[in-house]
């Protein structure tokens, strides 16, 4: 036979060509990685709708994971024109005199500011002047004479606005509208950020008398995302060149008695480590400085809608609201009535009254909270893709497919966690979802490419060595050439030996039917094998009617002792089922029924496991003293009368899950130290049964007397045991110990005897 080295020498040239192909694949792999990274980063810069939508959904998920809770001492309250108020006071719109009374009452109770999320673009229809317009001329003239000298409803409301810290909302639009005139001044520190501020061509103002009387004018506009969810809210708008504050920003200014908004913008010449920083970055309102996006928007950290934030308008008008509920607070007047169509969606709620979004925005600002998407966010996200993409490109070719999946999941999971952590701890809104998905897609492409390359290489190896090596060895070489190394590794394992009791008698009944005997062997080996495999076991070999199996190799199994014992009990149950089937078959004229009985030995210990054999042929197997002991224990099952016997290491590992019964303290041939051996009488339900507890106590009493040389006491314990209901289970065990005791009574053991019994049979 030619030496293995000569075979490899003969294939020097083919292997050289293979090396060239491998080098070519490496170069292609580098190009593939560069292309994937370029595509991933370019898509992020272009930011198509799907990418931005995914980013928004991620931020929504962050908010749902950790929403803000409602503060009962919130500095903001909503006076709600709700269904109950409409029912008690009348349909909307209410007379402006009613609104004047409402405003006056709130001001008298010490409201810091009162903002109306309502547009008053037309005169009050319930005023006398407006009623007169709808009457015949004569009736109108009489009505106007009666009302001469009286203030109109709009004048009454205007006086109330003038006498209180009031703010009115206006609507901005791009239609044929008038200009907006803000009440506040604007100071700019740094570059003029107007080009970044959301712009409109005009405004839908309130009646001039009302806008003039109010202390503040702010836009009530929303700029929801494409899915109509409000996530970011502008604090400033622009109509032409004129700046207009948002409704919430204006209410906050009036509440502080401030006169000017201070816009802080980066200098156009200012460079950062991540590139040019332009646009607005802070807005100062009174004593509060608010970080913003470049376009003057802020991201609200929402809470769920809470009825405690609302005060029904009818209660204010009827005097049922205490001063403590109003004093020092910002009061927003708006509606939650569905019929008035002022409902918006947030990341937490599908339908929230628009007035509550204003309220939550003010709560967000006044609490000092901030959610900021920093200027360097895009650069950081691009860096994540590049750095982690290169890391994956280095790792994936060096690990197995399962390890590659684990690495990918770890990196993707770490990105998701990092994004959440930045949100939770520091209020930073970073998009880690796109980098995570981009890296996941990149890993999938790389893994697919590598897998196809590995399969191609395996085919080449099979083709090159097929005529020289055995098929089994070729497959091992194709999977992992390092497996050609003989020897193995040490690891703790659980070993099983099983054998059919009395199989010789059974085989004799099939003398004239060898095929029937083969069928019977397959019939009982199949369920036993399935029981082992179902419990993560590895079949080592079949030896006639016997099976050798082990756990915790080649696949790690932290519960190998438990799984081995579960398999052993399963095997007995499956043999019982098979015996019932065979008995029925015998009654129906089949082969004579001889019950199959299985003996099983289990032991746990350190073994050597690996490929063992010759240079050209070897098997994956296990060796060691623990293997020998498992084999000996299987042979002793018929002596002790229990089908499953286990070593002490196995028993101690599963004592809480199985009915464990101590049998003996034995010295196995070839071992220097004795071993306590146990029987498995069933699973946990058996262990807790009264029958097993009595069985265990009888055995403990007998063994204690036996090991203390109290022969008479041991015999007495056996006698008591034979008179119990459990006697049949222990018959063979009692017989064995009675015979030993009789022998020791005639020939006592030496003085240094430790209770161990030398096993003479294998």
C-alpha cells in the first residue's frame, strides 16, 4: 500500500492550481466586500422613503419601550371643549362672550398663560351685528338701535384677551392668504438660519381685533411624516422673510413674560470633525434654551394620553375648578370632541387631540428633557456600516456557518441595543436599524458566496482524492481536513451500554427463520436508537443486540447526564410497547412470544473522544475507564434486578429528577477505587411516591447494617422487606445480599473492609 505522503505528492500540481483558484476567490471576495459597503453607504446617504420610514418605525419602537409617564404636577393643563361641554353649553362655535368669560376666569385664577388652539377668522355669528345681517332691513334696524352703544361679542372677547396673558393660534398655508405678524421679536446669534426653517406663503389670521388684543400669536400647524404620525414639531415657521413662532413656543414665551426669541445657529465657516455644521441648533425662549434640528424642529418624547391632563370647559364656566388647578400653569384651550376633527397620531397613540400634542410638547420642553439627533449622526451611522462590515468580512471566512450566524446576530443585536441605549440614557436619536439590516444583508451575501465556494472546493477535493481514499474519509476531509489528525480530546461524557437479556434463548427460537431474527433485531434496535437520538445521544456502535452510545460529543450537551437517563427510561418504555405488540401478534398466530428485556448501564466521567483507527480508516469513538465501568454496570443489571444501573457521578447529577436507589459499593476489576452504584427506578413522579420512599428506606436500613457488619440486623431488615408490598421489586437484591451475608458469616471479611464488594463478572 502506498504511503499517504506519496498520494499528496502526486497531487502537488492539482493542489497548486487549486491554490491559484483560491487566490482568485480571495481577490473577488475583497471586491465583493467593497461593492457591498459602497452600496450600503450610498443608499443611506440617498435616504429613500423605505429607509427613512424604517428609521421612523425604529424611533417609534424606542418610544413604546420607554414612554414618558404623566406627571400629576405638570405645569400644563388642557381646558377641553369636550362632548359633555358641548352638551351643556351648546354646539360649537360658542358665543365669544362665553369664551371671554372662560378666559377671564382662568386669568383670575392665576394662569401663567392661556392659549387657544382655535381659529377665529370670522365674526361671532351669535353677536347682534351678525344676527341683524340675516334679518329683513326693518327688523335689523330695530335690533341695531336696541344694541346701540353695546360692545360686540368680538369686542368683549378682545378685551378679555387684552387683560390676560393670552395667545391665539393662526394657520399657515400656501394658498391666497395674508401675511402673518408675530408679536415677538427675533434675535439671531450666528448665521441666519431662515433658509432651513419650514416656510409658507401666507397665513389664515384671526379677526384683526382679536389678533391685536392677544399677547401672543403662534402657528398651530403640524408637519406630520408621510404616515401622518407626528414625531417632530417645528418651533419656528417662516412666511416670506418673516419668522413666526409655533403655538407652543409662543405660549411658553408669554408665560415667562419674555419679548424675544433668540435663534442660535452655527457659523457657515465652522467645521466639525464630521463636516460642515449649518442651520439652527438652539432656540432660547425666556430662560429656557432648547436644542433643535437644523430646521428648528424638536423630537418629542411622548407619553400616553391621560385624562388627568384635561379639565372640561363646562366645569371652568360653572366655577367647579379650584384655583390650585390653574394657578401658575399654562392653560391650553382646545377640543377632544371627535366631531370637531382635531385628532392626530403619535408614536404611542393612533388618535390624540391636537391640543394634547401642544401640551406634551410644552411638558417635554419645560421638564428639561431632550431628544436630539446630533449633527454627526449620519457620519456615525455610515462609520458603523463600514467598520462593522469590515469586521464581518474578516470574521465570516474564518468561522463555520453557524458561528457566522451567531456573529452576525451578535453584531446586529449589539447595534439595536446601542441605539436603544443611546435613546434611553442620553436622549440621542441614532438610526442603528439601517446599519443593522445593511450588515445583516452583507453577511448573508458573504455567507452565500463563501458557502458556494466551500461546496465547490469540496467537490474538487472529492474529485482529486476519490480514487485513493475511502468514501467515509473523503467526506470527513471535505468537511474539515483537520479531522484527518488521529487521536482526540478529553471531555466529560456520559456513556451508555445496553443489551437484551436472554437474547440467546430468543435467537434459538428463530433457528429456522434467520430473516425473522434479523427483522426482530431491527425492530427492537430501531426504537432504542430513536430514543437515544431524541435525547441528543450519539450512537457509537452496534454489537449484535447491544448498543453503545454517548452524550456530550461531538456536540456539547450541558445536560448530558440528564439526557442519558431520560433516554434510558424512554428505552424501557419503548421496549414495553414493543412487547405488547409482539404478544398480540403471537396470539394471532405469529412467532412464539418471548418478552424482550433490556439491561442498561450508564456512567459519567472524563473520556477521550475523537477519530481513532489507522491512517486510512478510523471511526469517531470514545475510550477511557468511564467507558469500561459503564459496560460493567450494564452487565450487573440482571444481578441486582434493576434494568438501569448508573455510576455515582451520573446519579448525583440527576438525583433531583429521577428516583435514585443506592444498590452497592463495588470494586470493579481493573480499577483501584470502589464505586457506589445506583438504580434508576423511574422519573421524578416515582421519586416522590410513597411506594418508592418505602422501598428506599428499606434499602438504606439494610445497607447500613450490612456495611457495619451487623449481619443479623441486615438479615432482619431483609426479612421485614420481604413482608412488604414492595418485596417483589427487591427480590433479586435481597437474594444477592442474603447470599453475601451467609458467606461473610462463614468467612468474615478482613478488618479493613470498607463495605466494597469485588465484582467478579463483567
